[in-house]
């Protein structure tokens, strides 16, 4: 069985190919049971999370499972909050083919899925991107979206200004017009696309800030108690999801559903439908919102691309 390093994962997951691999996987379909989600109590009152995400595709002949540990307090000791590995196997024989570092793969496939959704939901002439969160996933957003949009300006907002400045400097170093912003409200109002990749538990973006024609991409909330936007943002938006699991797993939608702010019929479509149906999903004045919680077929598509490129 081959072991594929983080360096090799980066080399073998170019965003252009990855976005198209995701599009093909969502349009053709694959089996992906609801992921196993386990909360692990830790000292100090900050729980950690264990995720197990299996998927397989008879048409492709591959299957796999990802193991993810999420430890938010790792930020305090300068360790990554997310650790992950992916095992790819032959779907017909069950033989294990390779084990790969999945932390980078997860960040890249997450950013690629958001860019894929935005290619259907954001205005094609969107020129101003706001990235909220300067962590591993946030750092990938400008690169993934750059395959689908031409941005005149990329704004970065992060609670930790040191991390914000470091990301801005890295983007500038490769020729992107990136700036750090201090007022989240003003940055939201000025953006065409807003992509949030934070570990916020309480809403940090208010619906009253949103402008007609914007697209909002929400990545961060992965538990029923986490949220990045408030009820007003949910109420004002046309809502799309990567899968219907987002209605169960993320407080972003679960809480507004429980409180009667929205109903399940208000969910316009999933990423399966976005990719499979030839349809215009927005008008220029709509506010579109895409909520992702991550899906195992995204990991399978990325792992297959890595393996095949190897």
C-alpha cells in the first residue's frame, strides 16, 4: 500500500482539475452514508470531534474513508485544529490502495466545492471577494475561486490580525491584490462574494449588512450549535446546500429551521442538483447562500484524482 505525503497531495490536486472532478462526481453520483459524528469531551470544557466519512462508487471502481479529528483548542498551542487521513481502496476487491494525508486534501476539496457552487450561484462579473477567516481553508479560497472568477480585489478579515496579515502577505507575494480589513461590516457591504471559513459559535455576519446580488459561502459551521450568520441573513437569502445533511449537522440551518425562520421547502437545491440540472439559479438582485458541511464523495473525488495523478 502506498503512502502519499502532504507535499504530493498538493502537487496532485490542481484546482482546475479538482473542481471538474467534483462536478463530475456530483452529477454522476456515488454512495455516501451519513458520516459518523462523535463528540469527545476534553479537559478545559472544549470538546473535540471525531468524524468518519465513507464513500464508494461502483462506476469508478474506487471507495474510501476519511478519519478526521477536530480539536479547536489546538490553536492555543500552535497546532492545526484539523488532522485527517484518507484510505483509498479498490471497490471491487476491497484491496487498500493508498493512505494519504487528508488535511490538505480536505482544505482543497472544501474550497473547490465552494468555488464549484459559486460558479452556479454568484454573478459571473463578481470582482470583489471577501474571505472571512485566515486558517487552512480560508487560505485556499482565493486560489479555488480564482479558477472561476477574475477578482480586482481580495479582502481578508480575521480575528487574529497576525494571521490576517500573514495571509495577505502570502497572497500579495504571488500577485494577488489582497488587503486586510478591520471593519467586517464595511467589508461585507462592499463584497460581491463573501466566503466564511471560521470556527465561530455565534453569528459574526448580520443579515442587515447584505446587499442585493451578493453570494455568501458558509463553510465553518459543522455542529448543530455553530453559526457564522444570523437569522436575518438566512431569511433574506436563497439557500443552497452541498447535501441535505447540512440541515441536520449545522446550526446555520438547523437552528433557523427549529425556530421557524425558514422551512425545509426554502432550500432551493443541493450541489447534486446544481451540477446535474441545466438551469439558471439566480437573478442579478438575488442574495444566494451556499452552506456546506463537507461530503464524503468530495473526498473520494479528490482522493481518486490524487491517486490517478500519481
